[in-house]
C-alpha cells in the first residue's frame, strides 16, 4: 500500500458495488439521474476490470422477491463475477459479503451504491469500524431524496 504519498493505486484497492438493481435505480431522485448513474457504474466496473482490481458485487432482497437481480448492463461488464445476495440493508451484516471483502486482501475500498443514505452509508460505517479505508465513486451513486445531502 502506498501510504507515503497517500495515493490509492489499483494494487491497493477493491471496488465494492452495492444494490445496482432496477427497482432501486427507479427510485433515484438526486441530481444524478438513474440513466447516468447506471452508465457511470458500468464505466467504473469496466475500469476496475481493466486494472485487475477485485470487485465485490451485492444485491438486496432478491431471494425474498422484493427486488430483481443486478441491472443486466452492469452484469454484462462483470462476466463470471459472483453476486452476493443479501437480506439486510447493511451489506456488512451479511457474512458472505464481509468474507468477500476480506478475501480481496485490500484495505482500501472504493464504494459505489444505491441509495447513498441507506445501503451505502451503513456499509461504509461498518467498513470504517472494521479498519478499512474508504472513498466513494460519487458519480455512480444516487439518493432517494433530492435534498438528502443539502446543507
């Protein structure tokens, strides 16, 4: 890890993508609309793949029939990547998710997720508590309410 300069490299990082599902994309009300979020996360996934970064991909509520699977266009960028299905909003509460993140061997996590206020926020707090460093790919996230990040 490049601690001397504080620079994050592809050798230090893992990409963590949380809940990019049609039902959740459809509820985005932030300034970045769902189509742009979907495009940005596909480009982010493609870039991470080009740099051979480990990627953890997770969904919520699929087994319960609440949500569908990961958006097909995103899955097309990640051929063969397993999707971790969860039943909880906080991804780090799910053992398979935690183990997948740990298995990357990386302590610096780049997060993308829907919704910022729920799925992303809960996971990031837990990651920090577990000793990970974090950053966000803000162009690939969306919020449930347009005003949720307003001062």
